[in-house]
């Protein structure tokens, strides 16, 4: 028995070895180093222990709080919107003829395969204050009377970024929902309709529970996606105007690369990591109990 | 093939695929809601295709046309000047680097994640729960968090400014292991039991029994990793410096310079960077969608 | 499929082999300075060098101002810095030099040619520790540009002294008013502040309006909170409120230049000789660039300058460092090569080598020498420069958003003068 247990252990570790090597080597080890350097005043010329000073400074740093708020806005807005939007699109297109379904699936998946940088640069041009097609279009349609500075106005810039983020993140969820909806047990929905249930009731009572696992999976990947929207910020606004699109991800990069304050950047990284770990843990709990 | 059916793995997938189903449609009459929805859908379609259209047409416009205050919807006097200027730079090298990088990241991830996922799902080794929690917590971690130590580490390993510096952390990212664990859990224990009784060793079991059963999962992961690596601008940005090792995304980003915004050139770069993968996507559309769907089979 | 993958992986393994071989192979990183951003131009300059030094191979890498600094920072941290880098003192001296990453180039200043470099220039190439971290090749003054056709249409040329190419703050304001009324272009000028790109223009605009200065005389403290400077910012804010000036927190100088060239704006606050050359082909029909100095209340401007030259990163390899020095000496000191190197930048030499533009394609550049007497000193080597630059464009964004000039400047002062 003990022998079997030992063999199981060894086999387990051998199978784990390759992924563990990469994971520990290039994720966990740097993470540990990040924790260590967060206690140092670490710049291009200096490396001295400062205890919790970086953390203290961070909580007094107004830009950090702004970045934190923006990061949360991005995640809290884009995750549910992406989910609902994709569910809606999927619910329309899954009933169509197969060719049409795949056509629409492709359309919505297009921005994903176009690549984040290519998408970002073209949107930058579309949003351009003077030569952008958006202003021209809105002006011709009489929606706005004079050119809007979409990316240059603190009240619109973040929403522009979220919009672009949405177009690049709905592709996968739509594909997932289409297949989940097509696989909903048909006899149940039919029976319910016969019993006089409305479409809405059929959806919430019967379909929604059945596509729940898909929804949870989508929540996970969309959250990951939203936390990664670095290229958008860097290439479109550099965190401006007036820090209205500043996110923690960009601010870390900024502190490290523009001001060479590696220690301070690391401290922010640690806080971000904690927030995200908590986020993931909650999501995972939810997934567990619901599957349960 | 038969292995999949035997395992009854994609239990939620086994029902009718939408492609073979036609009876259902007649039920949905053209209600006003449906008409409106479809109209809106068509509007969205335009919205989603437009950026791509704008990239392609923009790449054939001259600087004057691009800067015109009234947008020119279609370049009536197309120019290839933008492409000529683009190819003065090593654009094909960038494209080649990107493909190389994505392929390597994809291959390594699939191998290591398939093994790791299987172990986490089916091997009852000590520390399993702890390791799995670690993977889950790290899953959504943005790479910005560890950028500085990672940079130092790559410098120490003398890998900075090589594609490896991007590949290794991509492979280390825990999502793959997580996904493969979910897949491997669908394998019935009886099959492993049977294999053991037949006297198959660990390696044999993995290659002959597990691999065929999680093949769809590997396909899903392969596509996912490829696209993630393709889009992972950040890691490329901090790890690659030399013109010779740039990727196409970086190349495009670097076409924007401080004292001029040459949209024609940038669009040409964007077209070069996106058209090949779009063509691949359209050709293998079925595999893409199937792969993606597979990923969600286990929530 | 598997075989293909295996093949790809094998190919991958070969990539590290691309790493630089030792020996005399040096790497040059160059920021976009004039035509030093153009493959063909730089290749021909290097070909000249190789004709004289066939044993030294030079690899070139072009940086841009958007991501160039990040690239150098990663390279420093990853210890993959190039040998030679071509930029100005604010980076070579005040940043990387001060951080101890650069080699002392004092011996180059001991050469015959090195001794003839203008003193104001060589002084800016020297760090606080007395070591020289940059060997200068060229210099220029930054000015602004107006669209002569737009000004003529608005009858506004009378506000500019065409002999000296200067104007007063009052003239400037009147010209903007006239331009707005005439409506020849949609906007007059654009105060861009979406990032640090081309911020020398907005800086000079602000501090010249009431003859302030950007730093104190010793280039150690920023002085944006002086009465003159606050008045200048207020004036700009008022002009924006009046609708005769535009502010755009979404763009940087590059976009502003494009907007000038396509006839959207009648003036641009970022301009110099090289920009005139580089943008020749992008001008719309109704645009005729005419360089002018920044307006100031007394009509005597103080202009920002640019000094560009070479620095050598300390890579601990003497052979490469020596090769790098030979390269710099050849580019800057060689009697036939130096004019060519300078000509490629479109600027002016940092020692007397005579007129190099008259009778060439870049004939127009010669006119820009007229601004040289207004050069006000190279304050960009002031401490905390990189942080200050970010603070600056953020200040502009806040000022134009809130109009609360004094308070916003106070915030800027703490950020800029920190540490």
C-alpha cells in the first residue's frame, strides 16, 4: 500500500515536472523576487532596504488610487457587458441557418485574430480628433455638432478604451454560447413551451441553468482578458488625459520604465497580484459550488 | 475517435450539433423583436468588420488622402508606397519571428500542460491541492506584476533579446495546466484501472490512453496559446529590442514615431500582421470554433 | 505536424546564436535625429566609415522617442546595451551618464577638433562629476512654424517681423484672433499635451509669452511657478476660452505637425530645420511653412536648443569601446565626413565648419541659422528631468481642464522638483 502511494507520488511529480519547471521558474520565482524588491528602494543606481516605505507611499499616491479605480471600472464594466452582449448575440444567431451562424461567429471573432496592436492602431485613427472617421460620421449624421476629442477628453477616453476592449473580447464568448445554447436539452424547452411558459421563462428557468458552466468559464477568461489590456492604454493614451485612463498595469510599467523606480513598481505589482488572487479565488469558489 | 465516444467526454456536446439541425428553425417566427435584433446585428457586423476594412484600404492611401478632413471611403488612386516603405524594414523577419514564437510557445505549452493537467486530475500525489490552488491564483495575474524580476532573470540567463525570453514565461503561464486538468478529469477512472490491470506502465498509459482522449483539449489549448502569444504585446515589448528579433506587433507599434504619425505605413504594417492569421483562421474556422468550444466543456 | 513542430523548435534553438559575436563588431542605436532615422542615409554613412575602417562592423538599431527610452532602460537592466548611442545631453549626460552607465569621453575633447567645439555646447555635454558623456555632432534651436498662406488670407503677416522672424505676445494674440475670424484653417494653433513628444515646443511657448525661464540659471530648479510663467499659462488658457487657440490632450507633437501640414492648423509649436525637410512631401496645397520664433512680450525670444551627439555605454569591453571611439571620431572630426554627418541631421555643426546647406537640396535649412543667436542654454540637463517631462504634459492637461493655474502649477512644482 505504502509502495503504491510512493509510486503515485513519484509518477505525479514526474508528470508535473515540465509544467512546474516553467511555472515555478518564470512565474513563481519572479513573483517571489517581486515581493523581495518591493521592500527596497531599487532604482538604476540604488538598492537599499526601506521596509514598508514603498507601500506607504503607494497609499498616499493619488495616481495610484486613480489607477486602481480605473482598473476596477474596466473589469467591472467589461466583464458583465461582454458576457451579456455575447449571450444576446449568441441567442440570436444560434437559431439561424448554419452558414449564417458561422458567418456571424467569424465576424465577431475577427478582432481577436486581427491582433491587439493592429486593432489598436486602427482605432486610434478612427477616433482621431481631426482626421478620424468617427467624428466625420457623427457630424454628418448630426449626432455631434463639432469634433469630439474622443481619446483626449477625460470623460470619454476610458469608455473608448472599454469599447475597443469589448470588440476584442466578445469573439470567444459568442462561439462558446452558440454551442452551449445549441446543446440545451431540446425536450425540456419544448415541454415548457407546451405548458405555456413564455420565452423569457423558458430562458431563465431552463436554458440559463444549463449554460451556467459556460458562463462561469467565460467569466474567468474575460476577467483575465480585461486585466491584460495593456497595449490599448500604452498605444492610445499612455494613461492620459489627466490620468483618466491610468491603470495599475500601465502605472507599474510607467514607474519602472520611465522613472526607473523598480522597487515602487514591484510594490504595486504585489498589491495587484493580491487583488487578482482574491478575485480568482472567489470566482473559483463560485464555479465549484455551482457545479457542485 | 472511438476513445472520445467511449469516454463520453464532452457530455454536453454529444447532442445535435447546430449544423445538422433544421427542424428547430420553423418555430421561430419573424417577430418584431427578431427583426429588430437582426437589424442591430447587421449594424454590429459593419462595426466589427470596419476596422479591418479601414486597415486594408488605409494601407493603400497616400499621406494626403489619409490626412484629408473628409475621409476617403475607398482609395481611388491606390498607392503601394506604404508597402514599399514597410519592406525597407525587415517586416518579413518580424512576421517569421512571430510565427516561430507562437509555434514554439504552443508546442511547449501543449506538452507540458497535457502532462501537468493529467497529473493534477488523476494522480493523487502529495501537495496536489496546494499546487492546484497556486495555479488557479496565478492564472489571472497580469505579466506587468513581475516584469522587473522577469527582466533580470532573462538577463541573467542571457536570454534577453531572444525569442526565448517571451516563450518561456508564456509556457509557464498556468492557464494551460488548468484547462488540461479540467479535461483530464473527464477520463473515467475505470479506464485507468483497466490499463493498470493490463500491466501498462505510466508512460504507456499516458500516451496510449490519456493522450487520445484529451486530444480535443490539446487542440483547444493549442489555438488558445497561439492567439495569446500572438497578441501578447507587453512581454514582447520588454523582452525584445533588436530589430532582428522584433515581432510583427512590436514592429507595427514602433512604426509610430514621435514627430510624425504615418498612418499609411502603420496600416500597411497592421495589414501584414493581421491578414495571414485571418486567412489561417478562415481556412481552419471549424477547428477554431470546435477548439474553443472544447475548452469550456468542463466549467 | 509533429515533425514540423520539431523542426520549428530546432530553428528556435539556433536563435541565441544570433547574439553579438565578440571582436570588433559594435552596435549603434540612434534616435530619430534628422535623417539619422533613414536606413539608406545611415547605411551610406556607415559605408563611409567602413571604407576607412574595414575591420569594424557596425550594427544599427533605430529607436523612436515613443519607446526608445524603455528600450534603453531594459537594455541597461538586462545588460544588453549598445556600444554607441546617438542622442542629446538630457539622456546621455543627465540620465544614463549620471547613473554611471556611460564611459567618460574627455579624451575626445582633447583632440584638435574637440577643442574647437563651442563652449556652451561642450559645457552641456559634461556631467555634474566633470566627466564628458556626450561628444556632440550637431545642434539647432527649436522654433515654431506658421502657414504663410493662412496668415496672408487673414491679413496677419503684419504681426510678424519678417526680418527677424519674431513677434510679440500681443501680435500673437491678435494674429490668432484674425486667423479665427478669417477661418482659412479650422483651428489656429494646437497646444498638444497627450504625452511628452515634442514638449520643447509647449515649454518654450509658455515661458516666452512673458519672458520667463524654465529653470533657474544654473539649471538646477524648475521655475514654472514664477509670476511670468503663471501669467503665460493664464494667457494661453484665456485664449483657449476665447476660442482663438485649441488645446488637445489627445495628441502629441507628431500629430500636431501632421495637422499643420494638412492644413488643419495655421501654426505648429514644434518645428525646426529637419522637420521642414522631413515634411516637404506631406504638405497640402494651401500650406506654406514659414518658421518663426516663439512670441514674447518684448519680442526677444529665448529658444530651446537641441544638441545631439554620441555617447558610449560602459559594456566592460575595451576593444569595442575603442572601436566605438574610432567611429565617433570619424563621424564628428573627419574633415570630409563631419559635414556629411551633420548634413544628414539637417542641423548645424557644433564647431565652425562653415555653411553646408547653401546650394544643396536642404537649402531652406540655412535660414534656420538665423535663430541661433536666441539660443537660451541647455536647461534639459536639470535634475529629475524624466519625471519633470511627465509632470509637464500632465500640468497642461490639468490647467486646461480646470483653469486653476496657480494650484495646478503648485502640484507640478512638487512633482518636478521632488528629490
